[in-house]
C-alpha cells in the first residue's frame, strides 16, 4: 500500500503535464482513489522506476551491446518498451501524440539521453491513457496483439510485457557488469546495518588461537604468468612477496546467489585499497582498461570497479579520511 502514495503523485504529475493526444476540450479525468485502475497504475509506477533507474545506470557506450546476432541491443530493448507504451495507449483508445515518430525512436536506440527521456515521456502518456478509461469500461472488448480481449484482460497482457522486458534488461545489465541500482542499495544497507548490541555483557568465550592476517591469495588462472604481470604492471602488486600497507580489511562471505560480483561464474572478488582513486582510475584508463566509477561518496570512502584479463572482478576502494575532530 505504501507505493499507492507514490502512484497518486505520479498520476497528479501526468494530469498536470501530459498533453491529451485526442485534443479533447474536456477536463482531465480525475485520478482513481480505489479499484483496479489504481492497482494497475501502482504496477506501472513500479516498472517505470525500475526501467528508468536501470537505463540511467547503464553506461552510454553499452547501449549498442547485444548478447548475440539477431537479438535486440540494450538500447533497443528500452525503445521497444517506449514504443510499446505508445502502442498500448492507442490500443486502449488514446492516439499517439502528434510529433511522436515511433520509427525515429527505434532508430535512436543507441542514444542514452533519448532513451531515458523516451521512457519518461512514454510512461507519462500511458498513465494518461489509463486515466482516460472509466471503471465501467473495463469489460469492454478490444483488439489486442493476442486477439480479442477485454480492457481488463489487456492490462494483464501489458503487465506481462513489462515484466518480460524488465527481466531481459536486468540480465543484459549484469552481462555488462552493471548491478541493478536497487540491488546494490540493498546489499550496501545489509553491510552497513549496525549489529545488535546488548546491555548485558556476553558470556566469555574460551580463549582461542586467532590468525594474524592474510598471508597470501591463491587462485586458479588459465595463464598465470601473464596474469601476474598484469597485476604488477597496472596495480603494482609485486610477485611473489607483496608488502602491503597497514589498513582495514573486510572479510565478508556473500550469499551464493549474490549479483554483487557481476558474472555469477566468479566465486570471489578482490577489494584493493588505494590512496588516490582518481589518479589510479586515470592510470588504468590510459592503459586501455575499462573502469566503472561509483559516483557516490559514502561515509566509508569511494569505489571503482575493473576486471582483470580473465574477467575476475576487482573493486578499488579509497577509504574515507577520518575527521580531524574524531577521537
């Protein structure tokens, strides 16, 4: 039910800004306060936010990527959703707005700015089309891509269309190393969640021998020597005995279903501390290495992501400097 408040806000925005494609002189229909149209608009709001946030997270140069010949690129999937919104609105009785050329939209699928704006505009138009329907018309028969159906049945078809292509877009994003923003946020919240404390002292555990640090990292490689040289040349890790600077080390097992590492076939990810993230990023880019920089500045520092020549994920972390007044 919490999403309904957001839906009502989006409906109000659509009613205030969306130009009626039918050029009616009548007032904009009132937003529903209950019933199936409000429930469907809740679904539309959910999918719109997911599509827009994911489209904004994908780097512009990845919009032309496709997993294989004969299938849509990342940008083409988004533009398919955009043109689908206009087509579904027309199916429900609201014509495509004057000046909107769906063929031109599809042709600009590799332009990130146009794709993101197209998603926002088409969802606003589609919400206005739902507002133009009366509850009493939901059982009216219309023609859909699957044959004759009621308007109510068409809404199920449209919801399935959104689900299919959101899942496709999430899979594409992960294949190019992008974790969906909402998943990344949840994972970070879990890491940052304070551990419960107790006023009473916990029972003392028997004294045990503890390890004093990480003495080595050993992993399989298709070609160990060139890979070791790559780490030496680009990250300064001297083989075989690399002397580290003292500092914090996180040791955190993730669930086996995590998407935080990107490629699900990779079972681990190294996180390296750096003194100057911007300088390191510039050095890597000058060597032709693709770097994804997280634009957020977190209380514990800044991050960037790269992959070694064998596709192993590497996270670069510049820890936040302690405040001078901290004691």
